[in-house]
C-alpha cells in the first residue's frame, strides 16, 4: 500500500483547517453580536472596547502557547480578530498624531488592529481635543523615546485634560529606506527627519558613502520629497511604503538596536483591573527639603515598584515642578490604594490620577 503523502494531500489538509477556522470565526462573531445586544439592553452608556478584557485574552493565549508559530504572530492574528469583532458591536474611532504612516500611526494599528476607523490630527493638542469633544473614542500620542527622552507636550496636555490613560504601546524603532527607484545604486540623496538621519549615520556611511542628506521637518515630509524627487530616498517606517507607493530598498537602518518609542492611549473611561496593570499619576508639592524623598518613601513602604518618574515645570511663578510617576499595580489594588491615600493626605501635596491600565502584550 502506497502511504506517500503528496503536496496535494498536504494542501488539501490545510484547506480543511482553513474552512474550520473560518467556521469558528463566524461562530465567534455570532457570540460577539450577542454580547453587544446584551450591553445595549443593560447599560445606558455601554463600554464596547475593554482593554483589560483584551489584555486577558492575549495573556491567556500566551500562557497556553506552545508553537511552532511565534507567540508574537499569534498576538497579531488575534488582535485583528478582536478588532473586527468589536466593530460588529459598534464602529469605534481612533485619532492619532499624524500624518499617515508615521510611527504613531503604526502604534495605533498595533494597539487596535486595522478595523477601527483611524484618522490623523495635526498636533498633540488636537489629538486630546478630538477625544475630549467626543469625535473620537480614543487617541494615541507619543510620550517617550528611549533615545530622545520624554515628550513634554503630551505630559503638559495630559495635566490639563479630563481624559484618562487607557493603555500604553511600545514600538521598536525600525528605520527603512524608501524610494521610487529600485536599487541603492540609483540613490544620490536621502531625505529624513534630523533624528532619523542621526540614528542611521553609520548605515548611510557604510552603504551609501558620500551621499547627500537633507533634513526635513517630519518623516511624512521626507517621504513626500522622495516621492517627488528622482534618484532620492527617504528614511521612514515600513508602513509608509504602501501608504505612499514607494519601494522598500533596505530595512533596519538604525545604528543602535533596542531603541523604542512609547505611546499613550487616551480615552474618556478608565479600564478595570486586568491583574497585570500600571498606574500613572501626577503630583506637586510646596518646595521644602526632603519632601520628594518622603513622597517616594510611601511607595517603598508599601513595596510598590516605581517604573518611571518625570518632571516638568509647573505653572505659576518660581521654579516649581510637577512630577509624573508610573508604578506597578492598579489604583484599586490594596497597596497602591493605601499609598495613594497617604500621598493625598500629605499637607501641601496636589495629586491627579491619570488612570490604571493593562501592561501591554507583544
């Protein structure tokens, strides 16, 4: 008996699995519709996007994952499934710091998938405003770069806004070279944002020695200049290739590995506890010796891990500062709740809680 498995047999088996996956996706969609109907009947202002619920799904899948697909690929697939499913319940919108195909746009897609309606805003102020007035359900704005530091405009706008932080996104900085041309030997000029050019100087010196470089005010402007200038290229993210109709000539141009951008997701509602959360607050106090040490000591006493602290000049006269603090845990967890209560009770301290949100998955 011939037991040889042919290529056609393997493809037939894969087709059968694809059919089962499709059937299960449709079954899942039916259950999602029932969830949406139940929310509509039982709540006057239902929350359709629940970041803590999505984080729980991803962590459960990661815990049971055994390969051979990389777990990051599983996360990407399910992020799109969840994105499409949510839009069966309600069409949701996301505004991001534009223009299209920037790293902030990539971060928004990474967080929400491609089924949400997304549109760019011209400034960080506009991102906040669109969510504040209800034209967008969520906003995505940069807050920190591992190489360039904190984005003060985001922190200052956050301090004045009633919005809450609903999540954070980490996006590795991967620079690519995009052009209308089809080969490196055709490129005589490279456009780029000053930071991007600086981060890729080693690669440019090695692969395009003596090439002319021209600084532009933004990555999007660099891509537009490359699209309209023969024998030129632009340094940008890979998403810009399709968005602007350019060829991908090279990837991973950055000289230093591990550089990341951090983005905040802002919205009008606070997420519930997911079990693996972070909290962000802002506080200020009257200027007196050792006071910051006392504040931070509260968190140490309660065994709370601080993950970030930033300062910006506070409004008013003098050299006062407002401090932004990130720490592990949800504000409703016992130890963080007690620490926040003790901080708020300290004489001369003003505190604002921006929200607790799930730690990001891959």
